[in-house]
């Protein structure tokens, strides 16, 4: 099973689409590793610097409708190859959400007020998050504060994550 903890990248915007996650011009690449340098290359967000801001991050906290746009597995792959295995948002595009689980990664939907709380209390700080998938807990910590938040993920999605994704699940069950 992948790691589901680490430093947080806060992306304060709704509707971050798959073309911003990994631009379409790179979809001809045949390995995940080849996608690595292009993650979030086309993201337009005030104060965001692709190369500096994603370095050493493992979790994204963002707003609503993350992963909208084209349906492609390349978007989760580009996150994964950069060490980002968790995205927490108010909502996700349906296909992106399922592609994440199919790749053995975690997406967590939280209500708008909880997302706002995370931005108000942790954005701009050295913040880390750990996901306890068994207990449905998000452990958020910064230098001056630590707390737990509850979340809910469906049992089948948890199983996909635990098996490393759809391929691992299929190998074990079919």
C-alpha cells in the first residue's frame, strides 16, 4: 500500500481540470516517469510556482470540482509519480475520482466549511496530513496545532486502495 501522509500543497481554486494537472501535449508519453516534470505546468494560480511548490508535497487540499475536464488516467499518474497520493477537496469530477481509486490513491470529499477551515488554519504554514483509512481520520498538523477530522470513504474504494488499485484487486479476486 502507498504512503498516505506528508506535506500539504494548498491549491485555493475551484475547477482545477485534468489539462492543468497534466497538459494534453504530454499524453503521448508511455511511462509515468516521463510525466513527472509536467505536473501542474499549466495551472494558473496567483503566487503558485510549479517547480518550487510541488516539491516534497504528498497531499493536495483544494476546492470544488477537482479533476474536471477530460477523462484520463494520466492525471492521477502524474500526481502519483510526484509522490502525491492523496487529494482532499469539496468535490471531484466523477471519472477523476474513480481513476484515483483505480490507481490505489485516496480522494476525500469534505464539506465546504471543513475545506475552508483547513485553508484558514493551515494554508501558508508547514502543514502535514496523515490519512488513517481504517479509522476514517485525517490527522492535520502544523508547528502550532494538531487535530483530527472525520471523513467517509466507501468500503469498495477502501479495498481498491488497500490492494494498490484495480489491477491489484483483480489479481487477488479473479
